[in-house]
C-alpha cells in the first residue's frame, strides 16, 4: 500500500485497528465478502511502515513505476 501526503502522516496502528472494528467498516467490507478485519489487524500489529521524505536520496532507485496515467488501468472498461 502506498499513501502520499503533503503533511507528515502519523502511523497509529491501534487507531486504525479500532476504525476497522467499527460497525460501518465491518458492514462495508463484509458486503463485498472481504475478510478485512483479521488480515489487517494482524498486519497492523506486526508491520511498521517505511517513510520517505523529501530528503530521501532517490538517485539509486531502479524499480520505478513510470505510469503517468494510472487511472487507465482501473477506469478503462474491460474488452469482452
């Protein structure tokens, strides 16, 4: 998962877990048969995010996604 922001993002796994346990979240994802809660609770409990700020040296990166128009992958109707 990749999240970007102009402001620093506070990583609060406990708050994210509480939000996933809210009735709205359970019903919303459950309506799509997504077993979200257990998977993400486990992930938030064990995974720490990696943060990259403006000071991060990107000159050595080689695995880059150069797709300037990512919507075409998600918004273009599939051919029948």
